[in-house]
C-alpha cells in the first residue's frame, strides 16, 4: 500500500488540476486508467452513485461504485458545454491523455518514484481488505471475474493479520467462558 498523506498532498499541489482529479478518482474508485479517463458525463448515475463503463477489460459493461468523496470530486469539476468527456484534454477536447507526465510529477513529489499508476488500484483493494471488507465485495468493486485476481491485488498489512489472529483468540476465550458458565 502507498503512503496516502504524501500522495494526497502531492495530488492537491499539482499544476494540472484536471489530471490530478482524474488520478484522485482512480484512487477513490479502484478504476482502471482508461475507465476513468474515457468516462463521459452521461455514464454517471447520481442516484445510484455509479459510473457505467460500457466496455471493461473483460469486454463486458461494468459499474464503478462512486463513494461520497468521488461524488464531491465529480460535482466540483467544470463541465465544458457540448463536451461529453469528464476529463477532456485541454488541447484536443477528447479524452484525457495517458496521465504519464502528471503522474510522474505527482509520484516524484510524493517520494513514490517506483509506484505505477495502476498501483492505485492495488492500494484501493488493500485499503478495503485491511478494513475487513470481504474479498468478494472487493472483487465486485474491481470488476474481476476471478477471485484469484483480486487476491493478487489485496495486500494485507501485518496489523490486519495480527487483528485477525486476535479474533480467533477471542472466540476461543469466549468459548471457554461460556463452557465454564454452563457447568456452574
């Protein structure tokens, strides 16, 4: 997982605000780069808080769930009249370019020179798993068809492992107490 404070600070400071917002949306949703950079305003369902991806990597449509912060980010973006793209290039008015240069600036400023843009997707999955979200829910949020793929994305912290091991200890202690109470 990436150190979020430095990354979020660097995103907020970047000169290319639109690209920085696209990068932040990647981190907030676990979306793939092209799913976000090629998104259109019409694909947002504000009521259901989803972003429709008409053709995902699997070739099928999928919906990205938008959390509260993602909704706030999208509402704050300026919509260019007559332009369907959420993140249009200022030069071509077409979908945003690959984000290489803004991402390079952001990650270097944050001291994350070896972090790839796609690692934001891995971090999204890891955040969730380490907070106890079911791997099956994470699988669905990422749009993975195979649980093995999600397992490669979700990296457990040592703290999450220790907490999980403590759960087993607590269950056993409770069982002993319950047995003792029944015998008394």
